[in-house]
């Protein structure tokens, strides 16, 4: 399916003084709260659980909104300022809504020499996404051009959510991955 229409969000990253978008979800689910509590118990200090707790919040809220940061601070009983500092430092926390499958394509030099720009164009064409900050109308896709996915020797490579595909990704492999996403067959490597 090639989603021709899509909703456009403002350009990323946030400009100075620009406010984060407000998320539709405003609180963590009981399951997520329990998950955060359990992982916090694994650390000697609850501050140390901020990173994985933010990942849970990103999954629940769709992106790391201000509400998500406040919810994490409350769940861990740590200062909101600490959570904001961590969330705003790391680029892997999305500050705008993204699709169910957020696809990042590396176009840094090693991957560029192996056809990364053509791969990025293919990803955009096949998902109907033309620019960063855009989400397909069916909510499935968002696409981001990134600098390096730490697999420079076997590019071009891409990342779907948290999963890296780094074995010289070609159109056939891309089609296989996208079809798995569309059909509900996508299995995260981490699970
Ligand atoms: S240059 Fe593409 S992964 Fe490093």
C-alpha cells in the first residue's frame, strides 16, 4: 500500500521557544506503571531507570510529549527537570508523533557510497512519506534520514523502530520488511 495522503507535522527539531506537541494520551496505563515500577527495582537509584522508563512512555504515548515526561517523573518519583533533561538530550526519543513504524535511513558517507540516497527515496516512495515530521494518514509510517546507525561496513542500512537492518539492504529486502509491517507479521528483534 502506498499511502498518498499524510498529515504533516512541523519541521524538526524544535525551534528555540517552540512547544512540544500535546499527546492524545495523557497518562501511563496501569500495565506501564507496573512495568516501570518493576524495572526501577532493578536499579540502586530510581533516577537510573529514566532511560528505559522513557522508552515505555514513548511506546504508550506514541512519542515523548511533555505529558509523557511528567508521567515518567511521577512514576519514578524523581524530579521532572531530570526527566526533561534526559529526554531532550537523546535523539532516539521522538518529540513529535511518529508512525507505528518509524523508519530511519542512514545517508552518512559509507552508506551513501553504497546507495543510501536511492534507498531513502525508495522508502519515501513506498510509504508515501515525503519529509521528516510527516505521518502517513493510516498512522503506519514516518521516515527520517539519519547520520549513522553504527553499521558503516555493511550499508546501506535502515532501522525500523528499534530494529536495525544492516546487511546491504536492497529493494527486495525493503519490500519484505515493509510487507511484514503492513500485514502485522513484523516481529521486533528485541522480543
Ligand atoms: S555510515 Fe551508515 S551506518 Fe554508519
